[in-house]
C-alpha cells in the first residue's frame, strides 16, 4: 500500500470503530494539514454534553507497527513542531495510531502527557 492508501484506510478503520455516542466531525482538508477530527461525546439519550466532552484527534496510519517494551508500547516518530502544534489547542488532543494490517488502534493523550510536554 502507498502512504496515501494507508492514511485513507486508517481513517476508515478509526471511524468504523468509534462508539455510537461519539459524534465525529472531520477537520481534514485536501492537503492533509492539521488536526484530522473533532469528537464530541453524547449522553445515553444522544444529547451533546458540552465542551467538557470535546476533543481533537490526529489519526496516523501504519502498515505494521514496531513494538517496544515487551509489546507494551509502539514506536512512533512525532516531530517537535507537530507536538508544539498539538499542544497549542485549548482542548485535549489525542494521537491515534492505526495499524492497518491488524485493524488495531493505539492512542495517547498528548495535551496532558507530562513526558511529551517536557520535550516540546
């Protein structure tokens, strides 16, 4: 698969696996710059719960992930400039890495991760 195909497939896998009470709002543009989506969580009646339950998502696709720490972590390169960009938001930003070959999603909250913040 080409990098573009991996990215498209990763987005499809991500949206397919969303809980039904998560409202997905795509924020992708044609040039694939910036945040990919915004998610708003609704209550059991489908009513939006307000700004406390809204977060941004950056989706990255990998054909096959490289595992570290006895398969407790994956290896992923996040450039410092991108990290600073994600930290500039006033709401939480979640990085989601999708391993396309297994259709497995891995995620990490960026904006409350002290280790990442210290590297920015």
